[in-house]
């Protein structure tokens, strides 16, 4: 399991492109027939990708975790961005279509990922944070609730936001998770930007052609930096960093947070004119 150690804002401001990418950008999570995990000291989050093809893939605790099983002390969010698949949690089967989201609670011993068809495999994106309380595993389908409409054509950011794991939806210990889909003709996400000192955030961009890119803006609002992000790549965002982006075409992204609270509107707004 590869581990990421987060730089502080002073060091981040002095990094070159290669250093920024190696510290904040996670690439290569989704490999056919493999399950990849990456750990970070960013609120001790673990992110991963599982693409079962001809055989199922089991989630286990590597030696780095010093645990008997992955969810012994953790909770887990799963978003399927591929074909139809199934997640088996302690013998209970959860069928997952594209954009279905599954919460797996602390104490779940067996987690197995499978695809329905090898020609169109599921692509399971995983986000996990430590948990000190137990909540039941629960599935939210893409059609289970209406989206929150945000943005406008004038500001080039019309989009639909889907909350899935949050206090008024699927209950969890500290994980908050959902996804946003941009409309055709829109490019900007999370603009005006914000920070939130009480929790970190993780972005995974998807629904993007391999020839296109997202310009992800990050860093201290008055000392911003950027990385160009490809499809199914992940950006780690510490509490002191803004997290926003614009794409060369429309796209979607999964957002996940962990930290001191789960209040979705707990944000410290930054005016666009104040960005540097």
C-alpha cells in the first residue's frame, strides 16, 4: 500500500509541478483485474479502486494497517463508475449499477467486489476513514433521490450535486460522500471556492475522455497552485487548500470528506476576486 504524506502550505507553495503531482495526485487506481489501495496521513484516509473482471476481488487489511480485516476500525464508501456489479458484505449482496453508492460500516469483516459482465466490468471507487462508531451498511441508488441543482449558465457551472453519505441520508461516523455531474457546456466546479479547516476533502474525476483534462486549482487561496488531472485520477485536498477546477469538456467528480464534523455547509468561503 503506497502512502502519501501531506506537505504543509509553506512547502506546497514552493513545489514544482512534479513535486505537486507526487504529493497530491493519485494515479493508476483502476486496473482491470486488480484492487489498488493508497493510504494518506490526511485524516488517515485510504482511497482505492477495484475493477473485477473474470474473478471477484476481496478487500483485505495489508500489513500496514495492523488490523485483522479492513473495516475492523474503519468505515468505507463505494461508488461504482463502471458497469453493473455486486458488492458482498458479510454474505449480504448489494447489486450496484453505475453511480450507485454503498456505505459499509465499521466491523464488516468480508467485502468482495464482482462484475456482472467481464466485457463491461464495474469500476468501484473506495474511500475510507477511521470510525469510532458502528453504523449499518446501506445502499443508495442513483435514482434514489433528487439532485441539488447548482450554478448557472452565466458562470459556466450548471451542475447536479448528489449527496449520498451524509447526516440526512446514509448515516456514518465521519465519512461524507457524494458526486457531482456537470451539464453540457459547463466547465467550472466548486467556484466560488472555499476551505474547511475542520475536515479534509478528496476529489476523484470521472466521465472524462482520455484525451481531455481537468485543471484542478489547489493550495492556499492567496498562493494557489494547479495540477492537470486525467480521467479517474484523485486529488487530495488538505483543510487549508481550496479545491476547484475547470475541464476541457463536461465531466463528473466524486467528493468525499472526513474530519471533525459532517455539516455540509461548514465552509470558509473565498471570494473569486481574492484568489491569487
